[in-house]
């Protein structure tokens, strides 16, 4: 019968294994720690976890403690009729071998004899649902009559080990699926980026032989496409594909717009104050298109070639919301022609603001001002878009 110190040591082993299982999602690390703890608790020389390979009908030494290099992860044990491991799995009960020199029922692999193993216990490990995963095996260099307390401890240990292994495998599968999806998403983003570049090339080619009015319309469409292409650049450069750093995106977008409209914007000072924020791609796309429409309209109609200031601000407000403020100190709506006041751009801004879950607040005193307050993650996550009609 195990004495008090032995019982305490085994209870500590179970507790430490539970802590280790909660602390890590690494299967190999957890199984190796499980072997170490069980070997020290029973004061045996070796321990190992064997994993069944259904295709070869073998058991791989998946993890171990005390073994020489070249055993763990490499040695395979056949699960034939003369295998003590196979018998333990088939009977679903622990199997004790007190002295392999006196055992006539089973054959034992050479590596165990080479390590001086004399006595061992095989304990089957089952995952939830009753499917056998493999075995927990402890090995001693001395003949040993493993008692009822020893077997009860090992059975408890194996009962805990099974669900832990199952969880770790599921976590590993989910991580692999996530990584595969991330690769596929990166590939999709790259293709979208290339496709947008192709569309822009087609627009530029078409504009060469078009009328002035058609060229202007094609240029506007090209600017909107460039807004989306810049967003793809931001996504493609980040390790996490579900958030966009909005400040560099806005800065590059506005810089490009100023360059494209350098004739009209050459005397306009651009002031940008955007907080360091990360938003969903759908929010970034809507913000980019709003900025594109307002800024383009200001450069084209807002200043009549006179010097001016165009300011852009984006900052958090209360209740997990953001506020977008865009303003120019130009001529205002009253002096802009009907094309500027009732064009596609204005309609698009209103629709994009609704998509974000916000409303527009316009002012035309001393220029044109727009304020949109909306939830941090936008008002729509279903992929809805605003039609450019």
C-alpha cells in the first residue's frame, strides 16, 4: 500500500499536469511533461506515450521520459498478437508485466531491453467517444509488483490524459485550418489587387480616345478604384487580415488625390489629423470612398483656383464611436454648380454613411463641412455595398 508521502506525490503530479495542460496548447510539450510527472510520481526510470497508427497497425513512441535520443518520435512498436500494448488496448484495461524475463505471453522490443527495462505497465488511453488513442506506459529497471494504488493512479492519469489529447488535437486542427484560410485569403487579396490594377489600365486606355467629358468620368471611376486598391495594399502588408491601420491608409489616399488634382489643388493646404486606429476592412473602404468623393469635389469645385485649406479629421468619440470631419474653406455649396451639388459623389457619400451606421451632417457656411459619427466597427458586416448609380 502506498504511504502518505507517495499519495501526496501522486496528487501533486495530477495537479501539475492539469496546470501544464491549461498553460500550453503544444501537444508534444504536454505529452512530454505528462511522461516526466508520471515517472517521478511512481519513481520509475522511464515513461512514454504511445500513439496508435491505424494504417500500419503500429504504436509510435510519441513522447517519453528517460529514453536515449532516437527513441521518441521514431520507434514504432508492432501491435500484433504477441504485443502487450495490443492486449491492453483490446481489453481496455491496464496490463502489468512484472518481469519481462519471465513473461511468455508477449514479445518486447529490443530498445526496451537495451535500456534495461524489466517491469512495465500498459494503460490504454481513450479520447471522448471511446476511441483508443494509444497507451501510457511506465517502465522500471527493477522487477516490480505494481500494486492496486499504482494502477488506480495510472488509470486516473490516463483518464485525464485522453480528453486533454483530444482538445490539443482539435486546437491543432483549428490552427492549421486558420493558417490555410489565411494563406487563401492572402492569395485572394493579391488577385483582387492585381484585378483592380488591370481595371485601372483598361480605364486609362479607354480614356485616351474618349471625349473630354468621358475622360473626366473615367478618371473619377479610376480614383474610386484606386481607393480600393490602396486598401488592398494595407491589408496585404499586415499579418492580421481582418483589421486595417486607418492612419497610413488615409494619408496615402489623400496624398495621391492631391497629386492627381495638382492643377486645382496646388494652392490648397491639406491638413490631416487621423488617430492611430484599426478598423474593419469594410469600414476602411467606406471611409476611403467618402474621403475620395469629398476631396475630389473640393479640389474641382471648392476653391475656383484660389488658395485654401482642406482639413480631414478622424477620432474616437463616446460610446465606441468614431467621428469623421472633413471641411474646406472654399466657396461653399451656394457658388458651386449643379453638377457639384447633385452629382454621383454626393449620393455615394450619403449611401456610404448609412452603410457605416451613421448619418451625414452638412454645413456650407464659410466653405463645405461634413461630419459623420458612426460605430467603431460600422453599421453593416454583411458585405453590403453602395451602388454607384
